[in-house]
């Protein structure tokens, strides 16, 4: 992963220009942004956002359902059990990685079924535990299959072209690797350190030659958990509603950390230095008695096996956010923690600089696994119905 400081040095003058003109990131007038951008002596850029969005009340983006693929009955290709990954090609065809069947089902832009790619197995073009499907710079579909220690490459007609060896046999969900927009590739590889066994990210050039191996970010705060030790067995459960840390690779190959407790996104260098911080003010939601009751219900799998849960460790307030992802224009999409009725139905949008544009309401819950795919003004995502059956949806991003 290249050092991202030059990118930020270029972006900072742009920030000043955008701030001065009060652009909203959409084709409509908006109030002047009320946040601030500062550069610290270390060179870190800090973007501070108020709770108020940049969009005016009636001038934000909208998500409108444009297509739905799925069914709750029958045995056709549109009946999904578990979807691990989505991909969209240049022609708008939708590739759905069905985990239970270990195959990729291809649908036309109108939602009609075209073909199936792959099947369960260990041979060329077969999958044991495929986790991610993504189009590479060569226009072909690259499918990560850690259990077969292989990345399989297919053309858009479904023909198996080649395989690339990937060591490690890591089953990591969501998968942390993939292509950046320069065509360079990242894949987890095993690493040993004084802390034990872990993994780093192997960084490959566009010809799939390894450049270097990068460390992965870790949570700077040791999180409390409930633990159960019984002989040689060990189980662990997270304390409900505790804040945490997640990290992602951006389409530009930058590493971003997400601090869920205080609504903070940080861009990190490959040495772990903070290059940019994006923060937003928020009002924390309380953990209610109903929330605590639900937490007890959710942890029955742990307590019924003898695990002890100290319910006094549950905090009084909830984290600010759940997670984040990126669209194909460099904007940040963040899942905020909300009341139960709105869970996964709203997303906060920040422009590529880090200014808070506003909140987008979705007509249905947007799953965070797999992360949505953005392509040509559309969001492709997975939603679950009341029976937890997955559907693939295409949502049009309407901008005034």
C-alpha cells in the first residue's frame, strides 16, 4: 500500500476551495458548511463536522429501489440462502456469490437469470469456501477461495481462465483484501509476531507480483469480553453495546480505521501514523431496559453452555456508528446507530474530503455483509426480509 500523504497534500487545497464556495457535492445550493478543517503540526488533517448536515432539508440524495432479485419459495437461481459477495460488470450484469451453494449466479440488468459460474469442489473453476467476487482491471472476475488457497479468474462468459495461489487459508468475513483503483491487489497472509499468530496484507502490483507485506491496524483499546474456559476449549462473547474498531481498504488503497464509539474515521499510513481524521458530533442513544433484555436473549448461546455474563459491564449508552464503506466516487457511507425501527435503513454520507453531506433514508434495510457495490449512480446491496431470506436489490441514487 503506497504512502497516502501525497494524495492528501493534493486534496487539501481542494478542500479550501470547496469550503469557500459552499459546494454540497450535489447539484443544488446548500448552506455554507459549518464544520472546520485544520492541519496539525504533525501534518495530520482534522475534519470536524457538526451534527447538522450540509444538505438543506429538502435537497439531499434519495435511494429508490430500481430492481429486486429473489424469492422465498421454489428452487430456482433466484432463491438465495446466504450471499457473501456482489459484483457488477461494465454491462450492468449482477454477479451473486451464493455461499451455501458455492457458486456465482449471474443476472442481466433487468434481473433475468443468465448463467451460473463454478460449483463446489477442489478442481480448477470450483470453490470450497469462496468469500469474495470482484472485477479486476483486466475486466475479469476474480474470486477469492481461501480454503482452496486460490484466487480463481473467470471471464464474463463464465470461462475459467487461471488461478493464483494464495497462502494462509484464512476465513475472514468480511474479506479484507481486493483491488484498489490502480489495479493493485491486497491479500491476507500469515504472520508471526511477539503477540502470536496473525496476518498481514500482501501487496501485489498490477501484474500480480508481490511488492511488500503491510501490517494491519489493530484496536488501540483492549476490549472487554465475556469468556468461558473449559479444559482445552475456549469461547468468548463481546459485551453488548461496547464500542470497537474496524478497518477497511479504500478504493485508493488507503487504510481507514473506524472508531464506532465516538464517530471517528481515521486514515492511516502503512506505519500506523494518522494522516486524516474525520469526526462528527452526535447525541448518543441510551441503552434501554428492552435493549438489555434483548442482549440477554442474544447471548443465550453463551450462557446456556456455562458462560458467565457480567451484565453490569453493558454501557449506559450505545456506540455512535456501526461501520462504513466507500462508493465509486470516493464518498464515505456510514451506518449510524439508530432506534430499532430505523436500523440499517439510514446511512450518513460524507464527501471525499470528509464533510458531512447528510443522511440518506433507504426504503429497506441495507445489509453490511456483504458491503454494497456502487456502480454508475446505483447501489447494489443485499436486504433481508422478515424471515431472514436475502434478496439482491438495486437502488438508484437520486441527486437533486
